C-alpha cells in the first residue's frame, strides 16, 4: 500500500477494526490490577506477541507450540507459522491511528478477561490467554460478546485474524514489494499462486 492505494479487502479489514476500536474506549482499570500484569512486565516478557500468537493459534490451529498448548492442532501450518504476528500487531495499530497502542489494549483485554474469569492455567507462556485450552479461549470471547462494550470487538477480532492469516501479509516484503516465501494461506487452501490463466477456467470454444 506504499503507493497510497488501499485494496477493497484492505479497506474492509480496516473498517472492521475501526468499528471495534470505537467500542473499546479503554481497558477497564480493574483488569490491570491483577498481580500477573506486574509480574509479567517485570520479567520482560513480551505479552503482546504471546497473546497474539495464542489468538492466531485459536483462529487457525497449526503444528506450533501455541496450538499444542490449547489442545487443538492441525497437520497443516497454521496462523502462528504464517510469521505474521509482527505484521498483525502493526496492522491493528496502523488501522486505528486515533487509538494509540490499540493492539496492546486488545492484548490486555484478552489477558485481563482470562484472569477475571479465574481461568489461569499453568503453561509455558507469559500470557494467560495463550496458556488456555481452545474451549477456555472460546469462553473468553463469549464473555466479551455478552458485554455491550466489547460485543463488537468479540465479533470482529477472530474474523479479522482469519482474514489476515489467509492473506499474504506474513510473507510480504514491503521494501521489495515481493513475497519472501509461500504464504501459509496459500498452502492451507491449495492456492497455486498468481497465474495468467487456469486450466479449470478454460471455455469450451476451440481455438481457430
């Protein structure tokens, strides 16, 4: 998008995030008062990356350690293997410039809701949300969906993450404007890549 143009699907994704940001004015202060916030930040742990990798695994399970921790895996590569967590965080923040650090607010909300629901579980990650099983992660989104303040976010966020995983974002080099490898979404969907034509789309008219 360096040329100033935004694709139709890119616009739809940004519009969805904008709607979610409008609903999420701030993370409730009571969610920030739990001891795990202080402990995790004091340890230098990157909560955002852990949280979003847990979210990527939840939406598109794969063979990674986050999928293993949640108890739902796939023989195919999943969201974590798309190598797009940094791009996902950046996209969320850049899509909502009027909401500084929107990605951090979402991360805190997911983790804070996990703690508020007393679903802390032992696990290898600093993020409580990333340590949850798949049913427990679903319960976090169910709780958010029941809240008038976070209902929009609960509905938009999983769809946006799925949209992101099946895009080329994790394998796209914005400097060279080219792919660095085969996008995970292509592998999962058996998409063969850009082509001038497809055999399946040939008509029944014969060439003269």
